[in-house]
C-alpha cells in the first residue's frame, strides 16, 4: 500500500491513499510511522511523471501534518522532524501549471498551513 501510493500511475488511487493516510488512527500510525512519514514526504513533492497530480500532493501535505500532529513530535526522531519541515518548504516551491491554471498554488497553500501547524507543535514541544 505504501509503495503503491508512491509509484502507481492511477491518480485517483494515489490521491485516495494519501487521503486515507491522513485519517489513520494513532495505533496504526504508531505501527507504520517511519515508513508512512517517509512515503508521505515523497508524495508531497513532484515526481516528474506524467501522472503527477497537484491534488495528490496537496492531500499528501495534509496527511503528513495530520500524521505528525496525531503522533506527536516526541514519537518522531529529530532527523525526521527536520525532514518533514524541509518537505513543507519544498512544497512551497510547487509552481505546477495545467489547463486549470496554477495548480501548484493548492499545494503551496496547504504547505503554508502545515508549516504554521508545525511551528505550533515545535513551540509546544520545545
């Protein structure tokens, strides 16, 4: 499931996976946290494929901040916390365009919300 969400060319499937990952219970997140967080970080940024979709990246950003919030920073390594923040910054550079216009703005907007939430988590934790 985690691998498919990174590699499958079916946009509806990958978007659905990312939406589901953001709604996992804390128990499931505990079991999957290392792999899941890494998977979501990959899904937050463009992969340079024809099946790349801004809506999927937006859902991945949402799912990543939801997973981090649900788990809590104390259950994630400092290295992964830094990587998550870096991923949100990379998402701020999404300027993808298609027939609908600046679809990267959807990802950038979600990344701004995620960074705001992340700063709040960091302030609470440290």
